[in-house]
C-alpha cells in the first residue's frame, strides 16, 4: 500500500519586496522561513531553518524619508499651482487640486507604513536580505512572531546534541566499566616474585 507525505503548511508573511525585476515574498513554515523570488518566468526558493538562524537584524534606511520629501514637494507644488489658477478664475484648477490630493494621499500612506529598513538573516554560512521586510513595523512583527519558534527549535537541537553525546543509560551494568587490571593475580594463584604480601610489611 502506497503512503503519501503531506507537504508543509505555509503562512504568507505580509509584504512584497522587489529586487531588479523580481518580486520577492516570504512564507512561514513549520520549522523554517521560505523566501520565494519570482521574475514571471521562474521561481527560486531559499529556506532558513529556525535551528540555523543566529541573528535577524534591522537597519534603518533613508528611502522612506526621501519619498516623504518627494510626495510632500509634489503636493505643495500642485496645491500652489491650483491656487494660482483658481485665483485667475480658470476652471482647470479642479484637476490640479485632485492631483495635489493624490500626492497627499501617497504621502499619508508612506507615513502610515512607517520608516523603511533593510532586514537581514544571519546563519553560520550566509547573510541574506529579506527584501519583503522593508518597513520597520512589519519587520518587528515578524521578529516577535518567530522569536519563540527560534528559541524552541534551538533548545531542542541542543538537547538532542547533549543526549547524543551522553553515555547509554540502557547499557547493562558494568558494560562501561574499565577493564580489569591484567597484572593482578587471579584468586588462588601465587603472587609473582617480589610482590609484597598483604601479611608482610612492604
């Protein structure tokens, strides 16, 4: 009778990153994180097992601040032009006010998403950036989510390693005892010449 193995259950972690022309997503598995990079024609996968992760680090970037300046500048520019056009009595100011409102909306979204960051996973053999974790609030939420999973997986790994190096407690009594002294005479045999007797002083 053939047996089937169920595939791991993955939970999508909110956020999508970009790297050149690729879209990057992150999934949470039972014992690892899975990063999927898709360019529209193929997908590549990288797994980061909880037992191997040493550090998840965040580094704040200036990208969010730059976009705040851009959206704020565009909002102010369109609003100023719209005010001048409206003062001259031109009906075209309505379109300019709509554009100013649209730029203000982008500014509000950028502020609501929080500061931008670069998030990295460090293992013993590599350091990999998680491009989908580009905002500090989102990255911190991921860290808080996986922190107990990392602690559990690594505590289990240490316990298993210690158990593997411990003596076998189920071995028969005396199996791990040192071998007897082959130079000691057996019971009933005479001691070799020069060996002090227990009845004589040395």
